[in-house]
């Protein structure tokens, strides 16, 4: 009787990162499917920073379709930890710093304790500073720069003092923040978060007519994720609030 044929182990499937990048950048991309693909690739190549940086991105993006705040925080924290691993391996990896900034900034806004808020705000600022150095015209970097002006305005004096012990805090420059957000939208107009952030900022500046225009443009964007739908409702609520202040 012939011996059974020896089964040869199959090499891990190599993922096409350029194709993956093109797919995830599309409006309406299936973040969950892309997360599964890059997650499997990271298991096959656990030390590959290019794969890990994309895993940080996909891990963050899948939270946009989640409902449970605890689940969102846990997954965002996972994204942050992966991004931190990336920048520890490659200090000039832009994607690693980008998602480190995005994840830490998001956690700081999730209704965490004051010490956590301070901790993650500091992490956000440090990562954002590197992003600005590496790629200042990236639309998400521009968005985060503008968004921070609103976040800074909501910090208490005690929170600001605690952050200043670690690094300097800039003064709020509303005009500069507005310019950053408008530039971000000009580059990537599909990001509905840019519109709601700019609208809130314009209300702070009492530019109500311009805020109304931004809201209308924001509401015309395609709603892809659950987060997009929530932002659209926020835009509608802000629109009502402005109409109460400045009747049509």
C-alpha cells in the first residue's frame, strides 16, 4: 500500500496593501470586511509595521458602526495600542501617528474620568504634533487641528493646568481653526464630521449664516456608518438651534 502523500504547508497569503488602501478610502467601504482581511494579515506577519498601521486604522474605523459606548471605548483603546506599537517600531510612520492621535483624541471625548481625559489629551497632542511635522496637509490632520480648538474651549482651567505641566497648550485661534477645517473639507468633503465641527465652531464665532450653509452641505453627504447617521442628527439639532437664535 502506497504511503499517503505528504501535505505541504501553504505559505501565508500576501495581502495587497495598495488595493486594501484603495478599498478603505472609498465612500461606503466595508470596514468590517477590511478589518478581517488586515487582521488576518497581521497574524501572518505580526511584526510588519505597514500591516500593523493599517490594522490600527481598521480597528478604529469599525467603531463607527458600534452602539455600545463600552465596546467603542475598548475597540478604540485597542486601535491606540496597535498604533503605539507601530510608532515604537518606526518613529516616522505617519499612519501610526495618525491613528494614535485619532484614537487618543476620541477616548478623551468619550466621557472618561478627568485623569483619563488629561492623559489622552496629552497623548493626542503629542501624536498630532508629529502628524503635523510629517504630513501637515493630510485632511484628517487638518480636521483634528481644527477640532482641537473646540475641545480646548471645553476644558476647565484645572484640566488646562494639568496638561500644561506636560506640554504647552496653544491659545485658541478660531480663525485658524476655521481655515484648517475648511481646508480639510475641500480635500475630503465626504467626512461629515468636518461639517458638524466647522458648524459648531462658526456658531462659537457667531457666524450663524455661514454655519447654516455648512450644515446644509453636511446634510447632503452620503451617510455610510452609524456614526454618520448620529452626526446628521446632530447637524439637524444644531440647525434648529441656530434658527431659534436667528429666525429665517
